[in-house]
């Protein structure tokens, strides 16, 4: 699941490369370790990747967009930024077990950003990110500008389709979205 052996040196490059180098971080492996160690928390402005540094936190979206941009600035085209929908369950994400139980859901279809490096999933959301590759429902390669509005629209469209295919789920789209938001708050602690 994790491509811990993947690495390259961060040479002079674009603005994100510069941010890492200013912190004394000169390799992708060190950058990934630093990013995964930051707390899971929404940034005030997801479109400003420097906010991840300034706030010392991030979500799957901002953390992976930052690492993808670093790789792109270094000409590492084997790294892709991916938007996937996976079955977020008590097994893959134990912090949401009580919430799912309360709402009678086995899982929540959740949008998640991660990297694919040479085709292998690399998740740097947490130091020991849980495995979810067996629970992926769909995925799409994206660019960092798509971690905001596009991601939300893609996710909501997927949930709408999922609800139509699962008529026993007793929620409408807005209710399901509210439960999902509660799950995200549970993750942030």
C-alpha cells in the first residue's frame, strides 16, 4: 500500500520545492514523512498549498496536492494525484464506528485523495494510513486545482447515484452529506 521506498532529491525548483527546502527538507521521503505527521485538519484555504505549511496541518486533499506538486516541480511524472471514492467503514476508519452505528450504515462512500506512484497507491494522510485499496469504488486522476469544487461535485454525484442504487438507505443526499460531515469531524478529533 505504502511506497516507503520511493524517493528523490529536492533540487531547486518551483515554489513548493522552495518551501520544503526552506524547512531543511531535501528529499521526497522526508517531505512525505513531514506531511503525514501533521494533524488531520481542514485548512482555511484549500487552494493555497502554502497554507499546509503555515497551519501545520492538512487533509488528504491538501497534503497529497502538496506532495504531487512537489513531484511535478521535480519532473517526477510517475506520480499522479488521485481522487477515489472508497467504502469508509469502521474497519478502515475506526474513529467513525460509533457514527456509522448510530445511523445504521455499514460504510460511507467517501472521497479520498492519495497518490499513485508507478501505479501503486501511496497514502500520506497519516503516518500509518489505513489500507483501503480493496474498498475503492471508483477513482480518477486529477490536478491540484480539482481538490476543491470538483471534488465536492464528484463526491455528491457519486452519493446521489449510490443512493439510487441502494434504496434501503433511509437518507436523502443532504442528510447523508451531513452524516459524512460528522464523520469528518470525528476524524479530526
